[in-house]
């Protein structure tokens, strides 16, 4: 089943997250396995499978990177399990610089870490906007490369959050 259809949403990168969450709650109420506890094994299994599908769809659609990958997959380009690396040399050099910067941060760099974090968040937002445009233009390879960059940026954000917890908690 198409996740967008499951949630009665248009197949679009930009989605109504409030509507997504409300539909998720409604679907879970309807298909939650506890509602089928007194049913036969087949019905309970079907309810469990439907509930799992609903959860998977929700997790995919609420995450900008996973949603973009899913739209690509619907368009015939599946990059979810690929091992291919990005061929953008400038971006690869930038990755190395960012990683070195993160590795060099200390407890004395709280303001610099906060500023760097804001810069990365801005770059993530810019990439998401570029992904939306590329998807609308149906430029799948460009979209795939943007998603590869976004994946890195999101991992970098997580690393920054972990660093902040380690240094300041």
C-alpha cells in the first residue's frame, strides 16, 4: 500500500504534519491489535500487520529524509539500502572540515557549538527546500544526491546533540 494513500495525503514532499498525526491516531484507534484480542488468530494477525504498516508509514512520512526517499522509491529510484557514496568532491571536503570542527570542540566552546548548530540547521532547511524543488521537477538523480547530503547533515546534527550532552550535562 502507498503510504500517502493510507493517510489520505497527496504524494508530495510538503505535507500537513497535523493532518498526518491526526490520521495516524485515527488509524491506530481503528486497527490497534488490542481491539482484536478476542478475535481469531487470523484476524489478530491481520490487525497486527495493519498496525505495523501504519506505524511504518507514519515514521516514514513524518521524517523529511525518509519521506523524500519514499517518494523517490515510488518514482522508481530506490536508494534506501544503497552503498553508493556521494561524488560531490566539494561536499566531501566540507564534510571533513565539519567533522574536524566537531572533534575539536571543548567545554569552552559552548557559544561556537551553538552557532555551528544553527548553521547546520539552516543548511538542513535549505537542503529540504532543494529536495522539494527537485522532486517537483522530477529530477530524480539530483533529488537522490540531495538526500545523500541531507542524510549526512542529519547525522551531523545528532553528533552535535550528543556532543552537547557529553560536554554540558
